[in-house]
């Protein structure tokens, strides 16, 4: 064996991985907008902890110091901003989150007639079936359509769907339906004890759910921009 042989070079491994980020779009007055954030956090503490957040500043005109103050205000609420968009790079400093470009909303692909050459392609599933419970700490994201859980969803678990969500057991965690702008999506469960329900960005937390609905089969749906929760029977 040649002891002088050069060691094998270790190649850098690079992998792609995508995350679904919450996009915050503040409006003026900023103080009032932050009060709305505080109200949501008071109902669901720690909801954004560990979640990627992007700050979209296209709807406001903030100075460099104003942006820095806003980012710091969010960090004080345990909301870590991954990046900023909708602002000129000159308004950011090196100590601020980086400027992001090329972000796209989670949108379902439009169904178009297939060309003959594509006739043999396998269509993507329009629904996701989970035949086991979703346990505490688990997160399920399926932007292509409905999610059906044959078991229960534990406290601290999360279901995110582009379509509707069906839970055949107890829903104790968070369920967010219609995340791609589908206002017709609904949430169904056999026993409602949810921490948070959301459809197309409109939400209700546990404190908003009537005591008369708890431990009963229920559905959540949108009536305009108001979420309603009604019994199934």
C-alpha cells in the first residue's frame, strides 16, 4: 500500500429541501397590526415558534430604522423572520434578514386538457389518506387537495391542506384547510377539541369554539370572511 497516496477527497453534499413559510404582510398603523398579532398569540402561544416567516413589506413604506424596529418587535414575540420581500435592498442592513426574491404562493395547478403526448402520464393524487393517528409534534402538509385522517390528531400536531380536512377521530391539534386560497374548503371531525382551525387564512382558536360544540361531530366552513363551526348532527 502506498502510504503517500493522497487521501480521498470528500465531496460537499448539497440537498434541496423546501419549507412552507408564513408570509406576514403588515399594514399601517403598524402598532395596530402588532396588536392583532398579540391577540392571536394570546390565544395560541408559541404557534409560530420554529416556523419560517417571511415579511412582505410591499404594502407599507418603512424607513430602514422602521424595518429594523418591526423585525425586532416580531423577534420579541418569538417570531423569527427568515427573509424580507417587497422592499428595495438599500433599505436593509447586513444585520437584518436577507432580501428574498422568487417566492411563489402555494397554488394548486390548474386542470387543463392533456395533450395526446401526455395521455400516459400518471396524474397526481387529489387527496391524501392517513390510516394512522397524527401524533403530537407531527406536521402533515398536502397542498394538492384533501387530507383524510382515519384516526385522531393529537395536541400539538398540525394538518395543512390545499383542500378540505376530514378527521374520523378527535381533532385536538391544528387544522388549516384551503391554504392555497380555496375558500370552499371545509374541516370535518368526529370530535372537536381543536387548538386552532383555519380556512383560507381565516382562523378560530380553542377559545373561540363554543363549549356546546366540544366533544361532538362538527364542521368548519367560511361564510364570506367569517368562519362558522356547526354540529354535523
